[in-house]
C-alpha cells in the first residue's frame, strides 16, 4: 500500500477511502482530543469538507485509512482565515493559490511505533509531493508545539513559526506554522524515515492528480 491523494471528484475510484478518513478523524480529533465538531454515523466532518478539499491518506493492507491530512487552497474559505486569523503575527493571512492550508493532520495512535513512524513519513512526503505538483510554495497550519517538534521538525520538514502558541477552544496551546514545499524536504524525510521506492499510489498518479514524484 502507499499514499492516496483524492478529492470529491475522484473519491469513487478509491473505494471507501473518503468515509474511512472521516472515521479516523473521529477517533483522532473527537475521541482523543475532544474537538467540538460535527459527527454523523461515526464520521467527523466540518464546513471545510467541500469539493475544494484534497485528502492525502495512508491506508493499511486492509484498506483502512490510518493517516490523514486535508489540504485547501487559501483563496477559498479555510479554517485559519475564518476562525483564527489573529494567530498569524508575521504577516497577512494567506489568500494565494500558491499557499494551501493543511488541517486534520494525524496518524492512528493504535499502530505499533515502527509502522506509525513509517506512515507519518509517507504521509508527509505525499503532502509535499502534492504541493510540488500543484505549484504550492508553502502550507499554513495550526499545530501544538509537541506535534510540530516531534512529527514535523524531527521528520525533516522545513517549518517556520508564524505566531505565538495559544489555547484554541479548550485544546492545548497551538501555533501557526509555515511548511515550506521543496524536493529537498522530501529527500530529507525519506532519509530520516528510511523510506525507499514510490510513495504515491499509481491510482493517484492517473486519477486526475497529474504527475506527482515522491
């Protein structure tokens, strides 16, 4: 198995990957982190799950989504701009086709540590590879400092902090970040996570996503 990248338009080609990522999000963000967001029939969702969203997922051998990230171009409605624009202290809130928001980022904590670490590296490579293919310069996101350090910086991701960490909706303090998109980042993640071979699924390469090299 490898990383799948899809939208509402081509999700039907990926079996139940779309609802499966919503199920994982319920586990990660409602059960584990107590987010106050809608859930319906075990599926977590919000107002940003629209045709504009791209989903990057890593499924296991049974086809169950175990790692997820949602990407949205910033000229369209997105979470940081609508809910927490004051978090970004280093400049204007992005509204540029070369900048996308990364949200709902997570890896299933029930995986064994080795598999979880590998899935994390593959997910990050998939996200950055998609960014390269789409002409994205950087992603904007809001994450807790432990997650920024442990999951991103420690994996080799090029991260810049855009503001002070603050508590949001009763959750632990989180900070806005810039994730720079480059082939060098993919290469460094591959090196640190000892990843070899293709990471993007062949289906993602032929299902309307264009050529994505990772």
